[in-house]
């Protein structure tokens, strides 16, 4: 564990590397999905801002688009 591997969810004792691994392995790009699949953020919710930032970073890394580029008619 590196110094940069900070604790993200103190309630569950989850570190950033563990959360990133789950996000990548399960293609979790939305907070609700992350909470449902890993329970990260399901406790006191103080970690939600950090989890949202991590998810945004992972979405950008994966080239994920949450909104369609154009609408179907």
C-alpha cells in the first residue's frame, strides 16, 4: 500500500485502490451502482464527494459518456 492509497470509505475501511479496482472490474460509473455493488458510501455518506470525484476520473479514463452524443428521433 502506497502513501497515495488513501482511505476513501472509513465506514467499510475501503482504500482508493480497492474502490478503483471494483469500479474497473464491474464497470461502475455511477454512485448508486457503486454503493449497490460494493457498499462503499452506504454508511455515513461523508465519502460521497471523494467517491464522485473518483468515478468522474474513471469515467474520463474509460471514455464513458453518460449522455448520448445525439438524440434518436
